């Protein structure tokens, strides 16, 4: 499960054998949520409100890169790390 980014205790991952729609997993402590890439929205799971805000902000800044990583995984290519939220 490749790690895309890490910031403020959040870990962003994408999995090799994922289903549509394009999404990533945000993990924070004991919480995990699947976040859609286009549109950017919580698809499943739960995160604390502040963590969701940071993930949504980060995803909006890097939406194109996230979609590129999604396509790379679908073609069995390694992902490219994405700059964390600062």
C-alpha cells in the first residue's frame, strides 16, 4: 500500500488493486476514510472534522497529481510522492 504523502499525523495511501471511483485513503490515528478525487469528497469511513478539513484542502491543491498517481497504479507503475500540506 504505497504512501502518497504524510502531514500533521495524517497518512495518505493508495492501493494497487482498488475499485472505481478514483480515490485515496486518509489514515489518522485509529480513523480511516476513503476520499474521492473527482469530486473531492468523503466516500466512506470517518475522520475527525479537523483532519477531514486538512485532507480536503490538500487534495484540492494536488487533485491533478492524485489523479495521475491513480492512473499510474492502474497501469502497474509506481506512484509519485506528493508534497505534504504545510
